[in-house]
C-alpha cells in the first residue's frame, strides 16, 4: 500500500484547519471555559477536604484536563461515511485507487495533529499554570502515557468506524452517534472520574471498551499502575481495537452490497 496519498490527505486536513483561525481560538476558549466550570464545581464539592475516598482534588483536575484534552485531539468525524452516502459521492469514492478506510484514518490523523499542536498543548499549559494538576509520575510514564493515549484513540476511532458503517442500512445515524457520544462521555471517565463510580459499575466497565479510551492513559500518567498492569491495560486496548474494527469491517463488506445512493 502506497503511503504518499494518505500523507497528502492528512496534510490537506491539517492545512485546511489552519485556515480557520477564529474558530481555532474560539475552540481553545470554549475548552478552557468548560474545564474551569468543572474545576469550580468539584472544588466546591471538595470544600475544605483534602481528599475524598483517597482521591485528591489535583487528581480530579488532572483527569479532567487530560480526558478533555484527549477528547479534543482525538475527535473522529462520525459523519464522514454517512455524508458521502447522503450526497451520493460514495459511488465515486469507492472507485478511487486508494483505500477508503485508509483515507478516513488519514484525514482524522490530520485533524488530530492540528488539535494536538494548537488546542491541547495551549489548554494543558493554561491549566498547568493556573490549577494544581499533577506533574507526570516520571519520564517513563510519559512515554507509556503517549502509547496508551494513541491506543485509546484507536479504540475511539474503531467505535466511530463501526457506528458509521450502520449508515449503509440506516442512512441517518445522528441518533446512534448521539447515544454513542453520551456513553463515551459518561463511561470513559471524561465527565465523571471513574474513581467516583459505584464499585459495581466499575466492575461492569472492565468488560467494556470505554474505560480504555481516556481513563487508562490518565492512570498511567498519574503513576497509579505498575508495569505489569500497564502492559495488561495496553493489551486490553489492543484487543478492543481489533475486535471493534473487525465488527466495523464486517459491516463495511456487507454494507457495500446494500448501498443505496440517494444523492449524486
């Protein structure tokens, strides 16, 4: 498989995002406001207490900024395929001499690179110098955090990919995407740190892909996991990526035979 076309698609998306400077600054402002709202809510809940159930305010703050930051960086386009089906361009897209799925990944990588450089890093630095977020547990943890974060993105992208494939049958998948986003926001620890979830919910979440998206990288960043646990958690992330992607790929192969073009 030739890499050059996919690099070109990633570069095109990166440069395309760079053209909208006002949107870029508003995105940073929106994320900062969202973060500080959550920060003030939890600071009020903590009051004078230093810890709640062994969880410090700085740990909660770190969870928010990393989860929100990664959510901002790793944001797959859930309507990439449905959009092509709606306007009928999928019929010509499938004739291109490149992988459609490869193009999906390449364009998402371009978006993610832009969000990482121009959104995540500025917001992280603002939060780091204005609130009491934890420094990483060590250089080794930073390296493992990056690996786990990339794998978390793989889980997130695979879920988005599988959901998009249902567009071959449903055409309009807005409601499914909304439900998917609600599950991810709540059960990944992005909105409510999983430390505060009831024990039985934590037991259930171990058998879902949601905690692998954001919470595993956060735990590694904070140094809450030993080496063996990190290897196990990363292995689980890989397993979820493979399993969910295979489901999406199955739907992709079946869906092309069911394709109905309404636009064009």
